[in-house]
């Protein structure tokens, strides 16, 4: 029997209730393209990091994947050292906007190099709040045309309904206030998970 906290997860990657946002296929193609930088931006809780991790999982078979965060000072040195590390596999850098300026500048140069060489062994995926792509371009204007900026918007109600339906099926229940949850979630998958968890 599945547990509530496994189905409607208040944190972490959804197991039973993952729904592809509209931007998913564009993101997949960008991450699949050798060397090309991928920037994913949009409001918190919209499914950016979850989508990136699902795509990386589907594409990599034993390939090295590193997840780092601009919120974690312990990661700053490693992020700054990426250009000297050789083959790094896929590196996901979350909360890019919180990194020190000097590190952002080094990353911008490195992403340009990876794109120009169409490097198949190293890839940087940056996740941040709105305008993360523009911030990166501010550090290296010549990155234009070498990165894909994928902007996540609020999810459509039909996709929020799909998330709830998947959770209902996994738990073998029916949520009788799902219409209220869809309205209150305002397109946020994360908020939908939390509201469904509380309703249950």
C-alpha cells in the first residue's frame, strides 16, 4: 500500500504524481544537445528542477551527474572549479542567481567554450528564478545563440487536474475538493502537492 507522503510529496521529486509541464519537450531537446548551455527559469514551485532531474535520469545510463546549489556555500568552490575539472558529465546548478558574481562570470565563459566545441562529455544546466538567462548573458554577451533559455510559466489547470488524478489513483481515493485545490494552487505543482497532502 502506498503512503500519503510518497504520493503527494511536500518536498523532493514526485514519484507517482509527476506531470510533464508544457515546456518539457523543449527542455528535453536542449539537455540532449551536446555542449549547449541550458537555462531553466521561472517562479518557485513550478516544476523546473523536477523536470530537469527527470530528463537527466531518462537520458543518462551510468553517466556522471552532479547537482549543486547556489544556496549552499559549500558548493561555491566546486562550482568555480568546474572549468578545470575535465569531463564533468551533466552538472545541474540550482539557484544560479545566488552565486557570487565572480563565479557567474567563470561559468559564463565555460558554457561558451562547451557550446563552441559541442562537448559531448560535459554539460551545464542552470536553474534559477525569472531572468536567470538574462543574468547569464550579462556576464558574457557572446553567449547569445549558445544557450537555450526555457521559461516555465504557471501550469494549466488541466495539468494540475492530471497531478491530482494520478495521486487519487495511486492512493485509491477521491479528493472531494479538487476544484478548490486547482484554483488555490494557481498553476503551481508544488502547492498542489501540499494542498492535496493536507486534504488527505
